[in-house]
C-alpha cells in the first residue's frame, strides 16, 4: 500500500516506467512515453509526504493507477 511517499519516491517510480526528470520550477516536471503516449507529469517539489489526492493526480498524469505504482514500489523494497 502506498502511503507517505515523498517527492523522491514518486520520482523513482516514474523513472521505472520511463518518465524521466526534465526541469525544476515551483514543481518538478517529468516527461516521457508510457503506454504509447507522451506523458508530462507535475510532481510537488521537496515534499516528505505527498497528499493522497495529489498522488492520484500524479498517477493519472502518468497513465498508471495506484495498484501499478504499488507493484513498482514493492520491487524497490525487496
């Protein structure tokens, strides 16, 4: 279960699906191709814990759901 993910944790999950860091601004911007589509994902910068609704928005922008993100996160912890 994904709870209390930091900005760095979310960046790691996005990198695993091929969406990489592009630039800093007020938020970090990630871009890449996933599932045959160009994706641009905005992630809050320097957060220790990203709120549930914001995480849902990040996953939607990336084209994945919470379950897929959870499976990817489990690989890191093994």
